[in-house]
C-alpha cells in the first residue's frame, strides 16, 4: 500500500456532526481546554481509554522503532475508534504539533498512515499548533480562543500544583481532585460566557482558587517530595507513566512537577537562542522576547497567588532555572525537552527535592541525552541527588518500574547511589 496518505480536512459543516477526540496528555489542563472548546460550539471528548488495547493498536499501526509516546497516542485513538463507542464517520482527532525538529512535529503524518492502515482513511485530523503548520477550515484559533487557551494553561498549572501539594495530605480521599474539577467547570463557563472575563478577573481567580485549596481539610505531616522530570507526554500522562503520580502518593510521597508554562517558555526561548547562537531572524527574536517576558510575568502572578496563604510552595524563577545548566549542557540542545530536562533536575535539587524520577520513553534519543546522559555529571557535583532513570516502553511492566522507584526511595534512606544498587535497567525484575 502506498505510504502517501491524502489529507482529509475538518470542514465547517463537521463542527456540527463530528466529535473531536483529544488524547489524555495533561489531564488537569486538557479538561479545561476541552470544556472551553465545548463552550465554543465544538463537540469534544477527552479520551480516557487505557489498557492492553491501546498498546496493541499502537504496536500494530505505528512502526515499532517510533518513540513510545507516538505509539501510545496513536494507539489510544485507534483503540477508541474501534471500541464501538463512536461512529467513525463522525469523529475527528486532535493532536498538538510543536513545530520543533523532533518527531512530535511528525506525529500527524504517522497518525494518517496508521488510520489508513486500520481502515479509517476518511477521519480528519486537526493540528493544534501555534506555528502555522496545518490549518483546517472548520477549526480556527481566533485571538479570543487563543487568549482563553493561554489562561487555561496558566489555570491548569496552578490547579496541578495545588492538587499535587494537597492530595498526599487530604483527609477525605479524592477531595483535592473534586475541588479542582468543580473549579474547572466554573472556569470554563466563566471564560466563555461571562462578558468582560479578562485577565484581571482571571488573576483574581488565582487567589480564590488558592483560598479554596487552603481551606481543604488536610493533615500536613512532612512527606518525601519526589520530582518527576522527562519527556512531556510520559511525564504528565497517567497512561504514559503507568499512573506514576498515584503510585507516589500511595508510597507516602508528594510528587513535584514543573508546569506546562515552563515548557512553553522553553519553546519560546529556543527561538531567542536561535538568534543568539546562529544569528537567525532578528524580528522573530524580538517577537519571541516579548512572548517570553509575557509568560515570565504570568508565572510570577501564579507564584504570588500560590504563596499568598503561606501553605503552598510556588514556582522557581525560570531565568534562574535556565542559568543552572551552565557547565552541564548547552542552550543549543533543543530537540525534545532538550536543555529543559537537565534544568528541571537541577532546579529540583536547588529547591531541596533530591529524589528524582527521570522518565525515559523508548525511542526518545534527545531525552536520553539530556536526561540519562547528564545524571552522572549531576551526581558528581551534587552527591545528595538521588536520581533514577526509568524506562517506559510497551514491554516494561509497571511492577518493575515501581520496584525501581521503591529502590530509589530506599536509597534515600541508606544513602547508597544508584550505581551501588545496580538499578540501571528496568527490564530486569527487581525485588525490594
Ligand atoms: S521528544 Fe522523544 S518522545 Fe517526544 S517526539 Fe521527540 S523522540 Fe518522541
């Protein structure tokens, strides 16, 4: 069969007839984005299907040397379409495209081929991108929608941070998630339907949300904080990381993530770096410098709200985080998560979070270089760091991954290094 697959457009008429399926990458953020899109008149559903069907379809329809996130995202789509829950003639699929040099920019082509092989060449794919890659007549990112998507990212970061710092201590199990869900519904409605709901009001809302979480019944006994860094999909998606966050909470730990805004600032800063390193496009540099300053300012606003009641920890200053990579990795290393991955590990250590899980998906060369590749150097200069690089691929069992993490946590107590306990390969079963 020919590998050239015709592109099917998402037309204006399809807005009324088609349900847009979105992969479950960042549950907290994507719930809000889906709710906003619904209020804009799109029929949207955030996929929640998981299990063997997802990996089996990923392996069947995506080339097996493609990176694991590609297999999972495409597998989740095809598994959902085959489930019988949707009419395949009336669904469209939405994927993000970063526009960078990494494979994430090419997932759309892989998805088209996979759909054709699975017998659904007529399903339209919508690219969610901000770099002018693909567009569709039925889906337009207007200035008003873009503004709301930016607010959704800021609010998603805030709620993710609050849930992570509340869930391990909540008295009523599930209450932190419930509170975040009720805020998500309220915010989606206000963002779309309330006249004059501008950034000034959103900023006020930051404080209202923080106050509500401060009032949540919690017993804040000290717990081990464990940082999670790595490739963006596997880091945030419970499907990608086998519910790592839940596992850490069950192990009496508090998971610590950087926000999605950090990733956005990393992408924006890379265009500034292009000018600094290669003297590319001065106008682009000026525009991206403005966007960078905008995001820095917005993250400071979230930070001020987060720390206002004295209960929650805020975000690290991104300029400081960026400066930490000096001597470890260059700013030109910007494929995948690139220098950001190294920076996030150093930021955690700088913040006293010495236990770090570095999630490494199969087939992800850039993140193996910027993640596993720098751990030795980090440990040389920060002997207190307790970092475990954990592999994620379709054949690795969650039991092995969890054992590795338990061993890492045990190392924290004994003070042993990863090399001493020989935990470098997740594929061998380990008992602790
Ligand atoms: S960063 Fe890694 S996992 Fe993500 S698209 Fe690139 S190669 Fe794949």
